[in-house]
């Protein structure tokens, strides 16, 4: 449901695609002198580094709990995801805008523009394959949600970042293709510079949207609303529970902490009843790692 199990495939697919595209773009940028192509090359290189950071975050998130970190390292993944958003903003977006402004003030004629177009078409195909693979994993996680709702509510920060990167990369490639193609047709180098600036603005917008969502996870979000509703429904339907007084959840990377305050049905063995509910909850919701259950008469 959370999509964490679906993320590794999408990350490796994006990493392979971005590295292949980076090599092709960099070669074409040096040959043609295109600012839009250079911006795209830097963008692809930044994406490669970003995916490496996400893999590092996933590895750190698997560290076991300790006395110093009693709820584990799951939220380390959010730190690295937030850092990726910052890098996408600075290395990708700001550099592209700088390169575009430089081309506006110091225009240089394009060399071998057909080579640039060929590389961009290659990039569009490869990035399209990567985005398609990412969307397959996103669709598994989002169920019947629309994409925007999933983007706003998902707790899988790494899948969120990969989706944002892949989408920005594909749109950026299309912008660069349009910019170079228009420059070739008109001979006006301002189109190449304008395309470079447009790519930078696109990357900044995507980076800000991703950062806003990951920031909420860093602060301490609960599980997705639909997941919380499922938990609440499960608890209310348990025969041992008379009334759920309060339910608190906390997303910890791939794992979830749940705290329940409930009025229990009269029983001779309250501890056994609570243990039964907790065991059933963890069996039903595999991502629930920590459970704290408090019987009470009022919240």
C-alpha cells in the first residue's frame, strides 16, 4: 500500500536510464555548443547522484532500532529525499537558468544541431521507458487514487522523488528538443537560451513540490488517510474492542508506529484481549512494526 516495496526497481531503472542519457547529452553538448543540451546533461548527472542518495537512504532505513534510536532509522529516508529535492533545485534548476542567461548575453552558434536532436530523441525514448516503469510501480501503490491525490498523500518519499524526477526529465527533454529544433528552423539563438531557462524553471517547480511533500514526512506525518481509515475500521470491528477512543499513527519510512486508546469489552483477562488485538492488527497490516495499546474509559 505504501509503495516502499515497489521503489527499488524504479530507482535502478531510472539510474541506468539517466546515466546513459547523461553520457549522450554531454557528448552532444560539447560538439554542438547548445546551452539547452548542456543544461540537460547537468540535469541527468544530478539525477544519477540523486538516485544514489535514495539508495543510501533505503539502506540506512533498514538499520535496526537501538537505545539511541528506539524507533529505528526509517525516517532517514526522508532526509535523503529532501536533500535530493534541494539538489534538483540548485544543481539542476539554478544551473539551467544560469546557463540560459549566459547564452542570452553571449550567444554562440549551434554546431552539429542534428546530432543534438538525435541525442534528445534517444533521451526521450529512454526516459519514457524509465517513466513507464516508474508509473507501473506508482500504480501498484496508488490503487484507485488519481495521480495528484497519490502525490499529495503518499508516504513513499523515494517513489515520489523518482516520479518527479522522471516526469521533469521527460518534459525537459521535450523542451530542449523544441528549443533546438526552433533554433535550427529560424536561426535565432534566443530559442536555445529560452529553452534552457524554461528547463531550469521546470526543475525548480518540481523540486519545490517534492520538497513540500517530503517536509511533511520529516516533521512527522501519520499513515495515508485511507490507511488510517482501514486501521480504524479494523479496530472498531474487533470483538474485544467496545470503542476506539483515539488512534495515533506515525510513518517511519517503510514501517509504521500505532498507538491506540480504547475502551475494551468486559473480560476476565484484559492483557490477553489486548495481545490478541495487537497480533491480529500486525498480521492484517504488515507495515505496523510498533504497537502501543492503552485501555481506558475516556480519551
